[in-house]
């Protein structure tokens, strides 16, 4: 056997020695000795592997050992780096599932922190000290908000309706199908047998719920008569799925929700709408037409309506169910309801978000304030960025672009916007975008036509100064040609 690796191995310090050296150096004393020992072992093991693979000479090993405390420190930094990190969304896609969908309002964040820190009356009625249900914390408020948004008297909806929340809209749909249609048939248009994303396919969830799919119509055209003809003794439910992420254009037809509700009423069959987006405000003012309104659905006379909490509603991840009192009671009595329930933090964030809608403080809901930002305001911010980056080595210019609403609104829903378009003298656009994701906080940008676009609609204005500084620090000063004046 070759003697040389043995000599190299013998140069490696003992863990104990290294620990003393590391402790004496800059390692923070807040880390336990066990943790630092593990990190040290990991670094030594890596060097041993390198020696084994023939990757070291005596000199390279000496150099490596000189830096070993630094390596232990960086090992520790990597181990302590949170996996879930705050990022700057400069894609201009307002609702992006990959980036955590809706940011919460300040009020919601404060409420979450306040409730998280201690105990709360999650399932206790304070007046009597008796046990209560957790869903009381949003039910009345939610129904009042829906009444308000549909210009009905406060409390008008509470007489006939109930509401409950579960983990997400997929869970809400699953619970609804299982509760209302297990063992029976559910009538759905072939144009609505969709995949919402992330593996949520209507036919699959329907099967798993124990219901039997009864498809009617064709992909592009389904008439009310198709539904009528499909009704039989085993029919339990009529399902309407909002076409959130695609559009069928051209020779198309599908009955309105109102027609389905009429049919359901005539045949004594409940109608369930998976509305999806939870859109609370008319989007017409942003040039987005025909977007389904959740409050309108909720009061439409449908037996039950489900939507997401973290799409256009702008709240925490959850699935919101609003329906007739008796149906909501049946959902609550289903043992699955317990398995799909949400925690106190979700209730805290939901309550705060609903209060913003109740008081009309829509500007405090980040999704809505981003929707409302004018292109002109965004352009002015872009100009400030461009000006501040003028002396840096990346070139920046203001460019018109379109922001995308995303998150299950019609796919064509987009808003005029502006972006800071970046180009680096040496890096390709995708390499530059990758560099931006290494920032702290990482910046997620869009790549288009040889440039990296930062659409500032989805970047909070309070971040502008810090982000510009990050860019300037990362890319440094331009080497100024001698003939450039000023
Ligand atoms: C987004 C969406 C869902 C899934 O909602 P999650 O809250 O992500 O579970 C279901 N149905 C429709 C119509 C949607 O738009």
C-alpha cells in the first residue's frame, strides 16, 4: 500500500484540538459543544474523503488545514441556514404558488404573532368557560363580510347560511364531495374535468372521495339539457368547477351557475361550486372582465361554495366553505372535518383579513394594493432604480411589461406594468437571474429576451432602497472609460 496517504492522514488534527482552536476563534459560544463537534467531524470527514480520492498533495492539504476553522464556521452557517426563506418576488406574478401565494396584511401578521406567542380561547367560550368550536372565530364575521360585499343587511346571510374553513380549497372540495356524494353520482361537465395544478385533478379527487363521476357534455359545449338528462335515482350532487387556469374560447357553451341552481332546486339535488379564487372585488377596473366573484357565488343560491383563502382573497392558506346551514352542519359532523381542520394561526390571520374587508380597508390587503398600483407609479420607481444603478457594472433600463394576476384567475388576466431590465456585461440572462437568487434576501426575477426583468409591482416599495444597494454591492462600480464626461 502506498505510504503517502498515511502521511497525509496523520496531518489531520484531532477533533478536540480543533474544537479548542475553533472556540478560541470566532465561533459563537451560543452553539452547543455537541453541535460544533458534529460540524467539525463533518469537515474532517470531507477532507479524509478528498485524501482518499487522491485529491491532496502535502502543500494543498497544509493550505486546507490553515483554513479549517473558517470551513467549520461555514459548515455551521450552512447547517443553520433556514430552508424556508423570505424572497423578493420581482416576477410581477401577484399570486404564485411557488412563492407562497398571498402575502398577509400587517394586521394579520400582528394577530398571528400575538396569538402564536401565548394561549388563546381557540375552543373555549370565555363567558361560560365551556368548550366551544374553533370555527366560531370566523363564521359570523365571514357571513357579515359576504353580506356587506353583496349589499345585503348585516346578519342577513347568517340566518340561512353557515361557513367553515379547512386546510385548503382542495381539502374543502374533497370534504364536500365525500360528505354530499359518497357512494352516489356527481354530475360534472366534461369542460370542467380539470387539473388545477400540483396534482389536483377533479376526476381523481372525486374518485378518492368515494363519489362516482357522471360526466356530461363535451369539452367545449355542455347544455343544461345534458345535466337534466343525466339526473337519475343515484344522483347526489351537481358540481361546477370554476375554470381557473385556462380558458375555452370559440364555439363554446356552458350553463350559468344560476341555471344549475334552478335545475338543482327543481330536482332536489344540491349544487356545489368550486369557485377557487375567492375574488372579493370586481376586477373590471383593472381591465379584467368576467372574473367570477366569490361573494356573488356565495349568495347565488348554490348549496355550497368553496374557495382558497390565499388566492385573491389575500389571506392565509385555507379552504373556505360557505353554504346552507344544514349542509355546513353535515360537513362539520364528518370525521374528515377533524382531519382537515386548521390551526389557531390560520384563524388569527383569517379574522384580521376579514376585518379589513368589513371596515373597507382594502388597501391594507397586499394582493389588492398590488392590483391597484398604477403603471405610472411603478414606472417612476423603476426610473429611481435605473438612476441609482447608472454607475454600476450592470446596465439597467426601464421597460414596459405586463404583470400577471396568477393563482387561478383567468390566465389572460394581466395588468400594464414596468420593469427594471438588467443586463450584465459577462453573465448570460439566466446566469444573472441565478446570481440574484443568491442574494440575501434572494430576488426572483423573470428572464425575457436576453434580459432579466424586475417587475416592481410585486416588490414592496419599502424594499427599493435596500435592493438597489444589494445590486450595487454585488456588481460594483463601472470602470469608466476616459472619454465619458461628468
Ligand atoms: C386553486 C384552486 C383549487 C385549489 O385550491 P388550494 O387552496 O390550492 O387547495 C381548487 N379549485 C379551483 C377552482 C382553484 O382555482
